[in-house]
C-alpha cells in the first residue's frame, strides 16, 4: 500500500470543530508508526497489543493484524469498531477517530 494514505479525523467535542489530517502509509508500516512519524502523539506503551492504551475507533476502511493477536482489545471493543494501531496495518485507506486515551494533536518536529 505504498501510494495510499490513511486519514486521521480528530474531533474536538468542546468546540465541535473537525480536523482532518492525511498521512501516507509506508508498506508494512503500522498505523501507530505512521501517526508518530507525522508528529501525532498518540498514547501507547507496549507496541504489541497487550495493554490497549492506543485503542482507537476505525470509522472507515479495513485493517489487519497479520498473524498478531490484539490481546488488549475486548470482544465488545472489537464489536464497537475499535482497533489497536500499534499492530494494525492497512488493507485499504482508513479513517480513524480520536484515540480513547488523551493525545496531543501534533507535536513539533
């Protein structure tokens, strides 16, 4: 998926403004790595899907975990459309909502 991109939609509930950032994804790159590379500081800890800190809603598109198991993701969270970006890679372009844990919109590069 070298030329496609993922779209990160960040919603500020207090002001009802919607910010959308498009980030290119490199082949085999996880969503977390793409976000961090572009200066979007998403909370994370384990990087192997055990803790669930990076829990993020998938709004559109398809991801896969390859042969990895998202242990930090409950069945209910999966049903509700959440993913773990630390091990998720894109099958298609995706749109994700703001992570469940508080994040900084952009860190300075």
